[in-house]
C-alpha cells in the first residue's frame, strides 16, 4: 500500500473514531422539551443559552465535554436549549440570564446549578442531585 493510501486510510479511521466518541448533547426544542424532561427515572441536565451571549461563548466545548464524561450513564441525559430559537421553553422554566443550568427529574425542576464551570464540578453536581431526586421519587412512589 502506498504512503498516500495509508495516510488517507489513517485519516478516515481517525475521523470515524472522533465521530463515534463525540458526546451526545441533545438539543431540546419546544416540540421535544416537555416530553424529554418527563421521561421516567431520567435526569436531564440542561444548559439554556443564546448564541450571542459572551458568557455562553466562553464555555466553549464545556457542555460537550460534560456529555462525553457522562456517556454510558443511562439515568442522566445532557441537553441544551437555544433560548433565541426556543423562547417559549425558556419563559416556561423561568430563564432570566445566560447561561443557566437546570436539572430536571421526572418532569420536575430539581435544582439550578451555580457552581464552578468545569467538567468535574458539573459532573459531581449532576450525579449527586440525580441520586437525591431518585431517592425522593422512590419514597413518594412507596407512599402511594
């Protein structure tokens, strides 16, 4: 195999690897938001942003990195809402500044994140808050 063909094969393999390992951050819209965050026994950690916000831009790939770090956790989904396109959703969940990070569990808002903006802090928050929400939901189910 010639060097050029090997190089092309290597680049294609590398591209495929990058695509396969890309984190899944799900874009939520007015049509999908309510149904998704109401999924039973599933936490949704959602970033609410607008494209023109300098603080949102400053986050860079943070949300995708968080999605990658959470990959494989079936009980936690990472989502995002563009409040410029989905104003109704953002109004409904009372978004007043950007970016805003909220955790939903079984359709209910559980908490709003206000800590450090790094992957480890976000991951710790979402895991701990999801565990608390799951325990609370389990207790409520037993009471019924």
